[in-house]
C-alpha cells in the first residue's frame, strides 16, 4: 500500500481537485501537475509545466515514478483539429515521460459524452447515438479529440503494458475556482446577479431540456470511480460511463436549484433564453458584488461560463447515460444530483466564491 503514487494531470480543475482529496484520504502519495498555479491542497506535491510543450513535459516528469496516472485536463482550442493535436499530445507526452520508468500500473483518462454527441464544432451532426448512451457503441465518423486521447492511451499501453480505463462523464459539478466550465458554479453566479437586480432566475435552455430526461456527474463520484479502476485488481481495461445514477427533468430540478440559491425561479416559456444574452454586460455588477461581499474572484469569466451551460441546456435531444457496465463490475456508488448542487452551493458560500 505504501508504494501507491498518483500523478494527477490537471490537478487544479474540478475533477483534478476531487481526485487529489480522495487519493489523499485513501493514503496515496499525490503529485499534481498544473499549467499555471500550484495545487493548494495540503499534502499534494506540485509540478508546474506547460502541458502543450513536449520538451518541457519530458524534463519535468522524467524522474517521476507514479504507479497510477489520472488525466483530468483538456485545453480548448479554436478548431477540433487543434483540439486533437493539443489534447492528444498531452496524453502522449505525459505517458512518454513516465512510461519508460516501468512504475505505471494503471492510467485513468477522463473524457465525456461528446464521445457520443460529437465535438463542439460538429455537435450533434451526423449519426449521434440514442439515449441512454452505452460504452460499447462504435465511434462517430467525425474527428474528435476524445478519440485521439484514447488512441494515444492505447498506443502507450502497447509500449508499456499498464492497464487503463476511460471515464465518460456528463456535465461535471464540483468545486474549482478559476475553472468556469462548471454548471453548478455558473448557476450560482447567475442567481447572485439575479438577486442583486431583483430579477427572476430564468431557465436558459430549450423545451427539450426543460421536459426531457437528463443526468449529471458529481466530481467526487467521478474521482471515486477513477480511483476504483486503479485500485481494483482484475478489472478489464475498458471505458466506463460516469454519472450520478439518478435522472431528472429540469422542470423538476430548476425550482429546487432556485430554492437552494434563494431566488425566484422562472421556467421555460415559448423559447430558449440563453445566459449569454441574459448576462450580457454583467462584468461590472459582479465586480461590485465581489468587492462589497469580499469575494475571492471579482473576474466574472473565472466563475461563470455562460456558453458552456447554454450548450448543455439547449441540446435538441434527451441526454442521459447507462451505468450498467460499472455496476456489472462492482462500482455501486451513486450520488443524488440535488444533494450535489446543495453541497456545492454551501461550499461556494463558505469559500467566499458567491455571497453568503
């Protein structure tokens, strides 16, 4: 047990922070890799390196000897071709740096449901899969950086002989200041801005998402599943869907989220009302709120990502995920999504990210 050494790539992100906390609780030695800032979690060693620089990655990680590698990172680029080059390259370069040492036994790679839906620039184009999504379904005939990451992972497996898993999460909610692609944090900031103006908390999505079934992924559950694949002997190397295990409709969830945030809900009516339009020009107001309430982040685009939540809530189809594959192999963990929201909002208040 004492030789368990985890390398968490993307350790300051939503999933990365959850991984670091869970690994430490289980007695792992943890090294976190970050591009910009140190991992502010006691007990985590930090390596700062530009993950898009192959030579820098090789130099920074050449002497690191992890027994497990957890990828929870991606860099958004202007085109999918660039996404493939950069994000596939991160997986390739990290494994090329730590693989030759012979210490790595397992690699867990976080991806997502764009595996089934297509990349941002071709989202829902072509033959997208019907819900619920299953891991055994073939790839879409579209360029996709998730596929490139898997291909780089499998190429490293052939060289170095470790086991592997990929974890296809849905919308992830968890705590990470500065990582704005977080629906839970985005909605809490929307609510704070609505409360400040005396405005209703307006659902930004379309009728399909308001009435249809969906699900989400708690970052803590994602971390537990990724670690489960690294700790459990005899699991087959394969993909695993990763969601909380419950499903809901936004017409049921929206009033409950509004109640947790202390605002008046307003549901879907006639057409979508995206946050990019609702929240246009709110940067100055957020700065005022942050200054008055002594919040930790006055820059709006570091705590909210309107486009990201708009994309989720305006899909033209139901979007939920089958978890039978994980259950078959013994991962029985689950989270209640409304409780995940409640826990996140409470922590955001406690950490002074949103007003108390």
